[in-house]
């Protein structure tokens, strides 16, 4: 028997990708920049943790607002569709027929389907939401789940580049270990991200790793430039 494999929970995966990608990159760049200016790992850790806390809250809030906006938009359009099938049933039937006309069905079959669908207002509206407007009903508590997933993913990603600074007191030495660990994690993250989204895995992994490396290098170079050494 043939089994088709599709990515499930795409919204959760998207939130993890958003949180992890920024969580790995931003604290890594911050730590690299600070390492170019100071030698104390303690200061890097303090600043890094503060950034992770602030970043996870900001990213989580952004995810919450995006999810809330999506849910509010869906409810607004849902109410509008209910009003239209109540006030303008013939016009809505015509729109149903247009959808099935695009599928290549005969005119008589279009009329029959539209008439049958009109007998169940809930299914009729659901059909219009999906195929006329292209809107899917958001998951329950989507905004809260999105905020939590993005925030936690950001924290997990942010701890990785800071971990060497927790063990090594010299920030310059800790930076080398942080670079190795973080770049490996960025490569692995990019690999799985590309695999889940159907992109070329090696190319995607390299892109993610290079992006993180460039951000860290820019921050480090700027710190060196400002300090004149």
C-alpha cells in the first residue's frame, strides 16, 4: 500500500524555526561582539542572558500578536460569509458554481452541488472560507501556543552560544569554543530546517551557518574597531 508522507504541524514547525534561528544567531553575534571588547566571560554571560530574556519575550509577543491577528481576521471573515449566505444566497451559490467550474465540472453538476451545499449553512460557509477566501480555521489557542513555542525555542537556541562562557572565564578563549559549537548547531539546524521544508539540505545548512557566522564576525569586527584594537 502506498503511503504519502507530508509535514504535519507546519505552524508549530514554523514557530520553532523562527525562535531557534534568531535564538542561535542574535546571542551568538552579541557574545562575539562583546568578546571583541572585553575579556571577562562573566560580563558576556550577564549581557547574553539579559538579551535572551528580552529577545524571547519580544519574539513570543510578536508570535502572539500574529496569531491573534490571524484568529481575529478569520472570525471577521466568517461572520461576513454567514451574513452573505443569509442575505445573498443566490450570489453565494453562483460563487460556489464558479469554484467547481474551475474544476472542470459541467454546468448541471455545478448547480446540483451548489443547491445541495446550500442545505447546510455551516458546511456552505466552511466551503466558502476554504475555497473562495483560502482561509483555514486557526487552531484553538493558536496565539498562546505560538508565543510559547517561539519564546522557548529562542531560549534554547540562545543558551547554545553562551554555554562556553559559563565554563571558561576568558571571553576570548570561550569565543573560539562558542564559534565551533554554534556553527555546528547552525549547520545541523539548517539541515533539518531545509529537510522539513523540502529545500536542498546541504545548501540550506550552509546558508544558515554562513548567516550566523557573518553576523558574529560583523559584531566582533565592529567591537574591535570601536575599541581601536
